[in-house]
């Protein structure tokens, strides 16, 4: 909690007899500027000293005295201060722009110029334990929100079209990234936006540069680089505003702050952490010599596989050609013609035998038919008698005496007339 100390001897003192009040002036009787300034000075001097926590944004040494500015850490409030040489001798020697400090300041108003300022009577670095506690609290918050989750980190492109670079103007980090990236891939292209890498301008300028590069459709990856520094000067890269801007970016972000111990929270939120700007250059572009060697290796592997495949196919073809049917194609026709001739001969033999068997069967049937036919009976001397109406005479009573009959013998027929029935006493078996 901020505490104010009233300057000794000030409480309860009456206003100086020459003090001016707004009611004491009018267009007809205005007061002087000096009297007004003296009144303001007397009023300001009633304030006591106050301890503030802030970040040094300006530190100028002139004539043994320091003239500078303090700014709220993560806020917008600012004040100008002066530190006399006697106070400077009691302060740490390593105070610099970007340091977070606690200072005892007392307001001061200069009557001659009308300037308002603060005089610093004591200043020291903010306790490291307090800073670490705040960072750990922020770290826990961001982790709980999933901003450190590896699953949300975007992969880097194999060969970026354009590399966005955020770094200090004319910094060694910028030179390191350019030099090492160009050594690995000579045709690499950069789009660099300079920003303050410490002090009160670090966070807003870095956020603005990030927004510019993230909106550029040609930029495939963004590197935020700084060449290391003590934890105090790196506090901007643990600022919650910057961290959330990095997490919201659509372009992959590489953190290359270059500080191994007590690394800023940007390393945890970024999609890739590089230990140094040089390491970042090696991470964002491939090595052209390695890629050439890889291409040669792949070409050699492809050539070997192709040679093996051709050799395998040639061997398979030779095996096919070594087969008798392909070595002497006419042999296939010869074998088939011989087989066809054999089958034809067998077919002819089968047909001939079938024909002979059928001929014999026909002859036998013919003989059987001949033996059973009426002609064979007639050949043995028998005859067939027909009445005039063609009816065969089987009974002597059919041809009474005087009947005309036709008699058929083995060779021809002749007409005859019945003399009547011959008695049983006649010679049997005698042909008619």
C-alpha cells in the first residue's frame, strides 16, 4: 500500500500571508505569475515523500546529477525526476534504463519556470523475490489457460517464403540472424521490423511489430530476437500483454531472446524456443548443403532401386526366354501338330471300326430279314395265291372250283383257275 510522508514542520502551518486564492483575483485585480507559482509551490511542499515502484525509462547524467523518467510497470502513468549527486552516490551503480525499481520521490515545483517534477531521495532495484513471485503467478495463470500446451504450438514451415524478424535496430541479434540464415540458405528473404528490446517502449513496439508481420501474407514465420541480458532488462518479454499477443498470432513465432537462465515467459508461449538468435537462424531455414546431400542420397537410392528393378525384370525375362516353348516356338506347333495327327488317326480308326461293325450288323440283319421274308419262302418252292380282290388264299374253301386266282412264285406270278378243293387223301406237301 502506498504511504505518504508529510514533510516535517508542514502540517498545521498557516498559508503564507502573501498566498493567493482564486477568490482573491479578478479581471480588475489580477495576481502576478510569481505570486501564483509561489502559492502552488507552498501547497506542493506540504506533500510528503512517497515510495513508488516503477520502471526507469530515461536516465541522463548531467553535471553529476541524474535527470530521468519513471513509468508504471505494465501501465501508462509516468513522472519526471531528478536525483542530486549526493543521492546518486548512495544508489546502486548498475541502475539503467529498463530496470524495475522502488524509489522515494518528493514533489517539487519551480517558481521561476512553473515546472513540476519529483526529487528522488532513494532508489534501489525491486526485490528479485517479488519479481519472481509475480512471474510465477503469471506463469501459473497462463499454464492453466493452456498457453504452454504443446498441442497448440504451430509447426514451422520447412522453407519459409519470407521470415519476419523483430529485433533492436542495428543490433547484433539482427546481424546474427541474417548472417547465419543466409549461410544456410543464401536466397532467404527477411522482413524486419525494429522495436525497442528493453525499457518502456519494448512491449508496445514489439506488439505493434508483431501485428504488422502477422498480417503480412508473405511472412511464414516470425522471430523475436534479442542478444541476451540480465533478468531486469528482459522483463518486457514476460509482459502479459505481449504474451497474449503472441498466443493469438496466426503465424508461428520463434523466441530467440538468448538467455538460458531465468528465461522469459515468451519462451514458453512461443511456438519454438531458440537459445540464441544464431540458433533461431538455424531453426527456421534448412541447410542448403544438407539438402543437396539429401537430394544426392535420394537420387542414389532411387538409381539403386531402379537398377535392381531392371535387373530383376531382365532376370525374369531371361527365365521366360529359357523355357523351351519360347526358345523354339516352332516346337510348340510341332508338338501340337503331332498330337493333332495322332488324334486324327485315332479318330479315323474309331470311325473305320464303327463303320465295319455297322456293316457287319447290317449284313446280319439283312440275312435275318431275308431268312424271315416271304421271298425266301418262295425260293424254297412255295407260292402265294391271291383272289381277284387281292386277298391271300389261306383256306381252300376261299377258292372254290372255277375261281380265278393269281399265283406268286419266287420269280414272277401267273394266273390260274381253281379246280376245287383237293381231298385230304391227296399228296400233302406237294406244292400247288
